[in-house]
C-alpha cells in the first residue's frame, strides 16, 4: 500500500500544515479529502453561505478530478454548517453535485469553523 499526499492545482493553498488529499493505493484507490471551504483558488474568501457552499463543492470537484475521480466515487461526506438556515441551500447544491447518488453522510451544525468568515466546510472519502 502506498500513500500520496497532494494539493491539486485549481484549489487554494492549504492555510496550515496539511494536504488537501491523501490517496491510498493498493488493490483499490482510496482518496481522503480534507475539509473544503468557500475559498477561491486565489485565496479569496467568498461572502455569503450560498457562494461558500458552491466554491467548497467546486474545490471538492477539482480535487476529485485531479485524482481521476468524480462524484460517483464519493463514499462518505462530512458536512459542517454554522447556520441551520443554510441546510436547504446545502441540500439543493448536494443534489446538483450527486444527483441520485446517496453516499454515507454526516451533517453537523457547529458553533464555528477555523476562521469566523467560514460558514460551510465539507470533507469526503472516495474510492476507485
């Protein structure tokens, strides 16, 4: 088994000592994706929950694509919101991303995230 850590192009640089993804390869490939937030590739924190959700999902998609995967490879999602009012927006955007797919998922309402400007974060695991 081999593990490769990566920070794909098209996603903002990590703000701390972590990688956006860890690819575990052996008989199959398992991709573990760090929490993605509403930060554009240039480092801009997007205003508003809806824009942050869309950008975080775009970041997730870029990381999946950089490893030859897509939404159909997702087996687990972890979602963190700071505002219950964003649940309908999250569900609508999740439907756009996943369609009829229904991976295992956890949704938590939290008091805050790493930066007070962040209102949404999503982490994922994918296999191929």
